[in-house]
């Protein structure tokens, strides 16, 4: 039971985020600016990956010392889920490549 949960849980968050970054955002870039879409995807992937790596270290350290009635990790999981959901809605309605990249950086953090 626990092993299946450990396998399925990452798929629940990686599926939507991975498919959005790999498929939907490049298609959105192609619709907004077909000439610069490859550049935009490269910038998005590079900056978001660096941001995510740094944020994982910081939020991991913060969650290790967090003491709340909800536990160490749950406040970060809930807040992160809300931020990701809001960022996906905003990205779907923004018409600027730079704004999409900036919002995705926030989501990556």
C-alpha cells in the first residue's frame, strides 16, 4: 500500500506540471510569437530549473524547522498547490511571453 502511494503520488503533481511545461507552454509560445518560440522555451526551461533547484533547497530547509499543528510539510504542500493552480490559470490568460516566463518562475519556486 505504501509503496504504491509513493509511486503514484509524484505522478499526481508531475503529470500536470511536466505536461504543461513540455507541451502546453511551448504551444502557447508558438501561438504568441512563432519566430522566437524556441528561444522562449529555452529561457523558460533554464531559468525555471535554476529557480526550482534553489527553491527546493530553501523550502526543504524551512520545512525541516517548521513546527505547526499541521506538521512540517503540509503547510508547504497546500500553499504550493494553491500557487501552482493560480499560476496555471494566470498563464492561460496572459498574452506576453515574458509574463508567462516570470509567472512560471514563481510556480517553479
